[in-house]
C-alpha cells in the first residue's frame, strides 16, 4: 500500500471523504443524494436511488472552484485522479484506468474516438470549462449505457442550456493568475423568448509557463494559447417536441510538451494545433404515452485535429505530423414508463463512424525541402461502431434495481502498406445488474455487478512510430478487452449527513498490451507491438461525505484507494494512482463565502516495469504530497468576485505519472458581470 505522510493519514482518519460545494445550508438529502442524474441509466434517477457510485458537479461548484481547465475540475474528486503530461493536457484516471479505457461524453455524445491512446491523453482539455453547466461521474460502469471504453467508468460533461422567457442577457468574465500563468476572458450573449432561446459565447485564453513550488520555479516552456466559440439554440416545436442545435469549437496553439524539453533533449516539441469541433442536432419528444414517454434523436458531427511538431537539438530536420478524425454519429433513445414511473425502460440504437487521415513529413532546416512518409496511423482508415441496448429500472418503495444489456459490433478497415489491407469485425455483449434496498428513509446498501469492454481501435491496430519512449509497429489481430466489476456499497442521506461509499473488485481480461519485439530497434529505440496477452485485477475503495455542522458551515471530503495487479506479469499494473482525496470546510454568510481545502496524495512506490522505464516517474516512485488551498467569494446582484490562493505553503508536488509539477503558491482572481 502507498505510504502516507502523517498529515495525510490524520486527514484520512479525521475526515476521509469528499462532496461537492454546498451553496446553501439546505438538507443534504435535497442537495446531494437527491440530485437527479442521467448517466447511470440514460434516464432520470436520483443519486440515492441509483445502486452505484455516481455524483454530479453542479454549476455553482464549477464556478467557485475556478478550475483552469475541464481536467482540473475533476482533480481529487471521488474515484478520479488527474495525470498531466503537460500543462495543455489532463487525463482523468477513473478507478485506476485512463485513456481509451475510460469513457468521456459531452452532451450525451461520445468524445472518445478510434485514435484515443492507451494511457494518458490530452483530449478532455479540448472542452472549454467556461461552457460547462454540469458534470457527472459514474464509477465502474458505462459500457451497457454508452458502449466501448468504459472499463474504469464514465465521465459526462453537459454544456449550459439557453433558457426560455428570460429576454436579452449575457455575461462578461475575466480571470487573472499571478506570475503571468493565465489571462482569460469570455463574453456571452443570450436571448430567451416564448418558444426560442439562443446563446453564443467566445473565449480567449493565454497561459504562461507554470510556476511550480518553492524549489521548482518556472517550468519553461509550458504555456499555450486557446480560442473557443460555442453556439446553442433551443426551439419549442409544439406537441411535446423540442429541438436543440449546438456548435462547439476549441482551438489550441503551441501547446508545449514540457517534459520532452526537460528530459529528452528536444529543441521543439508541441501540439500545434489541437482542435475539436462538435456540431449536433437533437430532437426530443415528451408525451403521455407509456411506451414512448421520452424520445431523443441525435445527429452529430465531431472533427478533431492533432498536429505535432518535434525536433531534437542538433537534428537537421523538423518533423510535422497531423492526425484528423471525422466522426458522424446517429443515436436514438426511447424511455418507456409504466406503473406511475415505478418501472422505466430505456432502449436505443447507436451508430458512429470515424474516418482517420494521417500524414507526416520532415522538413530540412537548410533547404526547406519536405520528405513525406506514412503518418502515425494508416491514412483513410475507417471505424464503424453500431449497437443496440436496453436498460430496465425499478423504483419501488424500498427496492431499486437496474438491469441492462448491450450488443456492440464494429467494422474496422485499415489500408496499410506495412501490414497489408485488413478488416476486423469484433463484437461484444455486456450486461449489468444493480440492486439497492432502503433501510428506512435514509440508509440504502447496494450491490452492483457490471461488465464492460473496449474494442481494439485504430491506435491499437495501426500505430507506426515513436509513442512515449517506444517505437510501435502495427498489428492486425486483436480482440476486445473485457472487464467484470463487483461492488458493495452504502448510501446515507439525512439532514445532517450525506454519504456514499463502496468497495469494488474489477477483473480485466484480454488486455491489449505493448509487447517488445525481440532483438529489434529503430534508431536505438526498442520496438513494440500490441497483443491481447494480459489479465489483471483492481481492488479499491471510494467514499464521499458531506456534513452540516452549523447552519452556515459544512464539512466535506473524499478518499479513493485502488490496488492494481497484473496477474500475467506478476507485477503492479502501470500508472495506478496512490491513495488520494481532499477535505475542506465551507462557510457561507449573507452574500459571501470562504472555503479552506486540503488536497492530498500518498506516495506511489508500487511500480510496474513500464513505470520504472518512464522518465516522468522518479526513481523509486512518486513522493506523497499535501496542498492547502483557500477560496473565497462575494456575490452582488450582477457582479460576482472569486479569489483563491492555491498551494498556500508553496509545496513542490507532482501527480503520479505526470510530466510537469503542480502550481506553486499563486493568486487566482475571477470577476463576472451579468446583465
């Protein structure tokens, strides 16, 4: 087990849990466990009635946390641990798994595509945190509801909706962080009429180099620039029909990959550009029909572009790589309600199709002549994902249960001169069963059995080139990864205490693992190929608590621990996070509030061989760390001011597996004006 500092251990014993920020001293049963969530069943259900660990991060917490990015909003939340390869990245580990083994959604649409990498990636950072109205985290489940990749769990982000009958309005927002670490601004305009509502926003952000703790100083280069645009409209079509039209565009430039400069002798290494665009149309219908109570049709197009520039010191050429993925999606979900809502059935079909384009060239520094070669992925690869699912939920006086099944098939076409053209057609069948029983009105133990899968994607099958510190070559014979999770837990909801806690065991089979090709190297770098050769398990515990101590004072906290072991290699699983969490107090008075908060992580000394070979992880493991933050704010009628001192004692720290240290002592100021 990871070693803990004395202060961390004391905090665990004394507090040990986490909850979302409480805006007002209402009962926790109303504010926390009675919140309605949708990710667990694709239909509305309260947290207390859901036989699984799930929680929401509401708009008030998003606002007052002053999180710089969407990944940082999730830092030290229950069951989530965020690794940062560089400042412009942020990969959430959910119950020890990340990358293409954790499912990310935005507005019910898959963010994951067929080039999501094994291990940490930067794609969650392409969601503008200023546009978020809500986030939901479902631990240990999601494959039945949403398909491939939800081995560790599911994170869903919801953007804000325009409101009807509000007239014209908008907001201006600005944020400054000391030492030039951030200068951000956002402007929004809104209109809400009787049957139509619109909103549009523009965000401009400039991030400077990250100032680390007292012995680190500036980590240069690590800054980047970002410009975002979003548009959303809701139209009441009558007869129970509602249409939503939305567009999101995020563009990041010169995203420096700091550790490459620090550890690998690079002159240039950056993502440029990093872009994502999502456009969708959603039609919803609500009626009195039992069979067709709530129907949702969604047509979406998502396009991502990842450019990479790299050149080592002394090299004669600059390498440019570009990967583009265009994803069309079409989904239909129907909710049926029977017995006055005590029985609900959510069923639907999904279709997603990716097309991948990839190119690479080397440009001579002197002659500027370009030499083109195969990109990281086979150009013009396609990935078709089709599925049907059904989820039955009961909500009786004391008994709540959910049973769901999904069939998912894939057609993967890879035209590759290296290994020849290939077509794979993997498929998966998964189920889950959850049960909770109310002991009185405020205590509910639960049982959760969930199966999950991850289909091999184009990154698994077609990668050719340097990834991290390895050289990967393609393969054409992989099967889906599979998981089975068993979980026992407890939920308590009273006027004083709100608690969620659960112990789980996840079995993983057919894991796709990089295997070294014997006696082969490219430019002195070892060659690897991916194979289905590993089985493993992760056991762990998550808990989350909020307590109303006084009318205006709340205590909150969380703790998460997981133990991952590769049974095949008889060694720890790679990148398993240490025990981690946060505790804090929230005091509200009139229009002001203040919140001291303590973040902690234990040392992680259980390392796989891959961790030992990773130059981002210190020899012997990642040390324990403790960070103290202080947030405060004041709300007027149209103006709200928020201030924070992050890392008050200027500790040096790095989250396990990251390539850059966390923020040193810094002042964060945010001002918002609404009209």
